[in-house]
C-alpha cells in the first residue's frame, strides 16, 4: 500500500511533503502549552496539549516525542494508536518512526519500523540517524558511519547529524574523525555543536602542541561563558597546561574566573589558579636555587577536587625537596603517586631519585609494590554465565593472571567508547598474562553483547550478571566501572573510565606493574 501511494504521487507529479515538520503555528502553540505543563511537573496535563499539536501537524516530530515520553514506557494503548495511524496514513513516515521509538529494546522491531519510514520517505534523515544507533549497538561501525553519512546528506544544515558522523568516524579512522570534528566548527560557527566538535577534536589529539592550538581556538571562537562545551574544554586545557606551562595555566584560570558568572565555578577557578600559581612559584624558586622556599611554597597544596592527575604536584614537590638537599624525602613523596596513578614522567623521576639514593631498579619496584599492596583487598569471587554458550566462568579460573573486571552494558555510550580502548590495551599485554572480563549488567540487552564485543573487542570475555549483583558484590554505582585484579586475586587498582590517551597510558602502566617478568614497573 505504501509503495503504491509513493508511485502514484510520482506519476501524478505531486511532490511528497517533507518527512518531518518544525510545527505549524497552531501546533507550536499547543506544544508550548504542553512543555509548560511538563515544566510544572504535570505530564498528565501535558498529554492533551501534545495530542492537539499532533492533530494540528501530524509530521511535527517534537510533539510526537513529548507525547510518547509523557506516557508510561511501552504503553500498549499507545502502540495500538500509532499502529492505527500508520495504517491510516501510509504516506507519513513519522508514524513508523514513532513505532520504532515505542519498540524499546526490541531492536529488530525498531529497525523494521525505521526501514519502513525510509521506504515511505527516503529523505527522512532522522530515521537514518536512529538506524545508525542500532548499528552501533551491534558493533557494526561501517554501517553506523554509512547511515550517519546519509543523514548528513539528507539534512546538511543539521549540525547534530554532522557531529555524530564526525564522531562515529573514530571507529574507522581516528585521524579522519579529528579532521571532521574540526570541520564541524568550520561549518557551524556560533553553535553548541561547533564547540562540541572542537572539544572532542582536542580530546582525541595526542600531540601537545596541536592540542594547545585547538583549545586556544575553542576559547577564541566559542567563548566559554556562552558555550558549555567550551567551558568544559577549558578544564581539560588547564590540566594540560599545568603539567607543561603552569604560568599559562594560572593565566587561564584568571581569565576563566573573570568570564564565568557562577559563584561556585568562580571559586573552582580560583582554586585552580592558586594551584597553578603554587607550581609556577615553586619552579621559579627552584630556578633561583632556593629549594627550601620552594618546599614551603608547596606545603599544604593539594590537587584541586575533580582534577585526577596527581603528577604535576608530585613532580613539583619532589623537585623542590631534591633542590633543598633532601633526595630521600623527594623519593618518598613520589612513591604514592607513582605507585597508584603512574605516568611515564613520574616513574622516570622516581627511577632517577632511586639512582641518587643508590637503589637498584628492583628495589624501586619493590618499594612501589609495597605501596600498592598496602591498599589491596580481596576481589569478591564469582561464577557467572558467559556468552554465547552460557558456560560458567569463575574468577578463580584466572588466578595467576592479571584480570580487569569491567562492568558495562551495550546501550551505555561511555561503555561503547571505552571497550575499544580496553581492547587495544589487551592486545598489548595479553601474551604476558592479562585478560579482561566484561560483565554485562543488563540481561535484557543480551542479544547485543556478542555482536558488539565480536566486532569491537574480540579478545574480551563477556559474562552476564545484573546491576543489583554488581552493586551488592563490587559496590558498583556507576557504569562503566573497572577493577584491576592482580595474580593473587586482589583488587589493586580501580581505574575510572578509560578513554583518553592519558587515561589509557595510566591504565597500561597499572597493568604492567602487576604482570610477571616485567622488566620494570614502567617503560622509560
């Protein structure tokens, strides 16, 4: 029936209406009344307004979204209503798109409805974008990128589709993704998506000079006081500068304090400015030969809340103590950071200080191991079914190996971003006794586990559990969560989300520190 309608329109020379609408004046008026009701906390009151907006303009997608979201999830009467509308109006793709939205975790059903929507209207960009999400959940990155490319071609003025296309390209070509992310800012200046593009371009760039240039461009083209992505980017910019140019980090903090109106954010930037000032002042004092004054300048200074990189302060304090003539104290001050949150710079410096103190590399390794083991705790044992054959897998089976216990689920976007990074680390260390167990906490998403892992993290062993078990046994409250278990079955590290190059390198060094036959707990 749908195909017949489309053919008749073509034969009669009638141009098909756009697949979706921004709303007629009457529809917008009803929609705005519904939004006001939602904001007042009364979604039930909002439903008739959204229904009226749909009646006034059946292709008004935003009204359909709110109408659906205002009902209980999976409401059968709503599914029946949209099924009737789709049958009565076979030329309107929005009804099929809505049925896909109502399908919930029935992803195959959702895909069927989206394909029908595209058959009705091949220019329906939103349907292509939603198909891209389903492709990503299955781990089919080429298909995801292709769908998003089609969405951008059908709606070239939509910054959101182009950003998603640029971001998805990372799975196929990281360098191309960064180029496209920068292009988002070129094509959509003065938009939140433009700022978002530069933010992620900087995040995914490893070269320090190139990253600094991108952050400077972000600050200039998208003022942080106007764009939240730029404001977030300045925090990352500060973290980068404070480790290489603390004086510039202080200037950035002063600039941000002047730009941001929120008192809490102003205080945060004041704290960051004071932190950077202490590092810069200590460096100046060391340069003049006054190590003791540098030590005093750093007394009481702590890494600001929310900034996890301990290396700049640990290195500055150790350098001050060494300049003051106390290499033993410098060595001790490095040990905690180097053992728990290692970086190449921290480990190289503690090796150097160990040499000053006549310590062998083995002795340095033993000292760091003692710090790590002081905080180690037994990993809760488990026996869980594995995918795809439901064979039971026990954590005890891996005694003698280093194990990352990762909690995730397929529709979790940060999880999908993290797993390919974990796979890269696994490839680097699997031959030395490193394994990863990825525990899916949503059994209802089981059908997506094997396709995603097979295509994006084929070396990782997926297991099934529940969110309740994860919280009860491992104290998991956020997903993804990671627990790095040593060869004796003890949790030694609890890494955060592992995605950025710096996070990946810290994780690699943590893994190395637990592996057997390691040359050292680090690589210079």
